[in-house]
């Protein structure tokens, strides 16, 4: 293999338009459901956003398992946050549809979600969010569709 072929495989294309840090993303969670459930952004790659959520009393359903709604909240948090990094400062991404397939039960520990774009267009985006348990077992896979709209002045 030649050096040019190695160079093309080395780095994924940088997807995000806005520069940010994990600290800035986590600060946006203050006073929201994101903070209440203990969700934290943990990794920002060139084409993905990753975060964790504890599986404990805050995220359990009555039978002691991870609540599917908590998984969906993690998925939408990661996908929407990543989507908003892909648009100009005068635009905003808002969720218009989300689905989730819950594939395995989790009783405790931490789950990790990773959001990756399937489509980033001018008016819509589609994100896939995969949620794994601490053993790397796929717990939930979700697809989120976002509309890209003009940001309104506050």
C-alpha cells in the first residue's frame, strides 16, 4: 500500500462545524432532564458524540431494569447535541421523530451511547445512536430525525 492510500484512511472527515468542548456541552445540561438522569458527554470525535448514563434508581422502571424512556432520552440528547454542532450559529436542530429498539435488559452500571450521522442535509439530519452496556453488549439502537430551522432571537 502506498502513502497516499494510508493518508486517506487515517482520519474521518470532520463533521462538526462548531468548535466546542465536553465541558461546554456538559454545562448546557444544568437544570435539565439530562442532568437529572446523570447523563454526561464523554467523547467528541471528528464524526461522533459519545456520552454515558448511570443505570440506577433515576433510570429504572418499576421492575428494576433500565427504563426504555431513559434510553430514548440519552439517544435524543446525543443526536440532537451532535446535530446542533453541524449547523451554523443562526440555525437550530430540533427533533421531529425518534424510534428505539430495546435489545437487552440492564439492571445496574453505566450505559454508553454513541451518535453518528447517517445524513446531514440543509433541512434535515438523521442520526443513529447505539447504546451499549459496560460489557459492550448492544442494549438499544435508536434513529433520530432532526429538522434544521432558523434560530429565533430570545
